[in-house]
């Protein structure tokens, strides 16, 4: 059976594209004759990393509506973001008019864009949402909200039109209760080689990750400068950190999610893909709170509450680095977060879609 699917991607980072890559790989393994069209505008570099030159995957370069704008500290700029949404009704009308000219698909997937569910419902096209939080939940955590209340309520109405949501672990309970049209699935991951023997490296490989705004960079630079010649550690860090002797730089454009399994310890911010990879490969982690971000705060609280990772203040990490790191490394032999079957979310999702379409 020949199928066509359009996948709507919000242009807010690489994480959603990584998860959709896992879904796309599974779609192609399940449906032998399927053409996949990925709609985004800003994140073409990420698209090229995951999909360029792959057979039967095509870019639909077109604007999607979900956006927020950062201030100088990396947190959300309330006034600028609110100004963007002040014209939402007209943007929605134009978006629908544009996308209703391109409806030759058997089903839609969204990561999620509320508008995609409205588009699918209006045109009798099954539409599936895959996410660990929704934008109405995200924006409602700010006070004042950068998105007007009436728009958030409109998004909720749109999202209730979804054929089905798929929620992986650590999706907030309030979201699951609000959108009863959902199925809970396991972690979604595109990485391979689940089984990994416990490392016995004499030198611990430590990966530093910072937010896109490098909010912890001052402390990370101090740590690296102070301990870069410590014989029992080997530091790895993004190119944006600068250059240090005796460290390994991860070049700009490196997708770090693919590299996490190589390390003995991860120190950074609690992005959802980072969480998934450390659970899959039983990597101890020390997480730092960065800018105000409801998703990161939720991820961090979920991990600490379930004793899956530790939180450390950046300044304290610098002052007591060796003590904190050695304690974290010692935990690895006792880690056994999840089993192999807990990382087949992409298979569960595609199997259910197959039953529906």
C-alpha cells in the first residue's frame, strides 16, 4: 500500500526532529512504500543533519506558527512573544488557507502544532500528536502568560480534535488528564546499541553541556581550566566553550544526543532527549537549572523526584568539583534505570497508526 504523510515540526530546537527521526525510521520499516514530507522553516540545518539525501523523505519549507522569543538572559521575552501572538487569528487563517492547498496525504503527524489538528479535522485526515508537553501547558506556566488566555483555550479545542496523542514517560499528569484522546508509550529514541558494558576506563570521560545561551559557561570554564590536567578526568565540551589544553571539542553542528553513550558522566541541562539517552545507557548525570523554562524545570523535578539524577548549583560544582564528580561516578555500578523494552516507543506509535490508517 502506497502512503503519503506530512509531519509538522515546530522550529524550536533539534529535540523534536530527533524524535521524529525515530518515528520516520520506523514508518519506513513498517510501510514499504511511503513518502514522508517534513514541514518546517527555520531549522533546515537540523533537517539536513537527520534527513538530507534520505530516500522518500522531502522537505516542505513552510512557516509553522508556534514561536517564542528569548531575552538577553535566555528566558522568554514576555512582551515580544505576546506581541507576536497579538495577530494570531489572522496568522491562523493564512496558515490554514496555505496548507489547505496541500492535502494529498493519508495522515498527519505533529510534534505538536495545535493548528495541525484543526487542519486534519476540517479535512478528514487522521492527525497524530507526539510530545511530552503541549504548548498550552508550557505557556500557561509563565505569569503573565506570553500567550493570551483565549488563544491557549483555542489551542486546547484544536488539540482535542487529534485522532490520538502519544505521550512518552514524564509527560505531566495534568496534560494526560486534559487530553484523554491519548495513548501512553515508552521512550522514543533513534540511538542504537542498547546493551553497553560498564566502562572500566581509568580516565573518566566527562561531557559538559550548556544551554544554547551558555548560561553556565563562566563556571564551566573555571572548572575546565582548574581540572583540565587532572589525570583521572577527560573533559569533552562544545566548541562554544572555547579552547583548552587536554580537552576534546565537539564541533559546532555535532548532535550530542548521538554521543552520550560514550561518556561516564554528563553534566548539563535536563533536555528530554538527554534524559532519554542517559536512562537508556545508564549514564550518571548532574543537572543544572538554567534559564526559566517550564519544560526544563519539569524534567529536572521529575528526575530528582524519582532519584534518577542529581541537581547541583553551578557555583557549588566549581568549589567542590572533585568530591561531587567522584560521588556521581561511583553511582554508575548501581544504576539500572530501565530495560531494553522501555525504549520502543517509536514501534508502539507506528503500530497503532498502522491499525488506524
